């Protein structure tokens, strides 16, 4: 399975990073070893001093496809989850500065804590509200209505380059409010009013 991720897919987050709003989806990947499931704790790695959370809606791919056409894109995902795209912001800044790939800053072990998946009716097209809580307080409040590239757009774009395979997952981007984590912090992710995931930073 692949873990495909989209960067800067909410205008307010691109602004807080002082990054331009992309004209095409910004695609990167994490390896399967990045997954952290079952609310397991995350151990703060020693290679960063500025680990950030990014709360995101994650899609699960339910059928194989290449070069998916827009009118069929909604048929390729039927479940969503809440995931954290954990990012070593200091390493990422160095990679960006040098024009290097940023995998070490975003694809390291356990950098993708993820909740269980819930069914999602992709025909309905109803916006999803989601929140990140840090130590009980809301730090990110997002709505998929504000996506620059919506789910169907992402399916079309990604499948031009990478064959989508059943079981692949897509991190669809984070809204504003990203920030640093400390050892002892508790992260939680909500979809609507439902607590989906908690992750203790150890
Ligand atoms: Zn992200």
C-alpha cells in the first residue's frame, strides 16, 4: 500500500507557512512503516527539536485505477479516517532550503498516526468538519469545504502519475493552526463530534 500525502491544500495553512498557494496539488509520500495505529503512543525522535502536528482527513482507496476521469473519481474512495502528518519542521526547513526531497522530515517511522476508518458516502459531497485538540484545547478547526483541491480533484491528479490500488490512503492536507509538540502532550483528532484518535507524545 501507498501513503500519498498532499501539502498546502488549505489557503490558511499555506499562508501561515509563508508558502505560495500551489497551482497543482503538491504530492509526496510516506512509506508504510510510517503508520502508527490503535492509538499507540508516539516517541519523540532525537533527530528533531521541532516536531509539528498536522491534523488531516485521510481517504481510503477502494478500487484500482489509473488516469481516473473526474466524473468517476468519487467511486475510488468510500472510507475516511483522521490522521496526523507528523513533521520534523526543522529538518523540513533545511531540506526546502537546499531544494532536497523532504522524506526524512515527513516519512520517518511512526510519522503517520491514524484512526480507524469510517464509511463515507462520496456521492453526497457533504463537507466534513474536523478538529485537532492539543492537551484538550482546539488548535485546528478545518472544513473540507475549504480544500483548494477537493477529494475528486486529488484522485484525478494522483492517478495520472501513480496507479491507485485498493488499500492506498491519501492524507488530504492540513488547515491552519499547526504547531510544535512536546514530550507529555496529548493529541486528539475529531471528525464532526466523534473522537477518532488520541496519541500520547512520549
Ligand atoms: Zn500534511
